[in-house]
C-alpha cells in the first residue's frame, strides 16, 4: 500500500530496542518537517500528528507515538508511519522540548511505548 512517505536511512539500532515495534499509518499535520524518532502527539480535533509539546492544550501535549520515518509536511499534510508500541532507545528520540522527556517517557510507558 502506497503511503506517500520516504523511509529514513537511519539504522533501526539507534531507535528500536529489543521489544518488537508496532507501526501504524499516521497523517502528519501541515507545517511540520519532522525527523525519524520524533515523539508525536495527536491533535484531538483532526486526528493529525505533530511533535508532542507539553505547552499545547489540543491533545498533542500527550506523547502517543514515535515517528518511524523522516516526514516533510511543510507544505501540506503528509502520510507517514509511526510506532505505537515497542521498546526504543532514549538517545534515538527527538523531543520538541527536552524538558518534556522525563514526564513523557513515563506517560508513554503506560501505553506500551518503553524507553531505555
């Protein structure tokens, strides 16, 4: 199935841990150019994904996924793939605000995204 995405050339070892990752299709909202490993939040109103940001109050303040491929949605919404379950390395994650990492990791663990 064509999802209109480009896979990153990064090796999985720098992001994916020892627990199998589960991928799902997502739509990254326009105005975003995100790298593989970006922690995502989902905007409740439109179900589109953006970089998780604790300063928001639209649903995207809660980390729910990790972007599986570099995605350029700068001009328009873009289909991509995200991980919603599995084990991941902390050094492979990209947080919009590094200060969100500690609480975000705990929140992700409750939904099956484990960070080492």
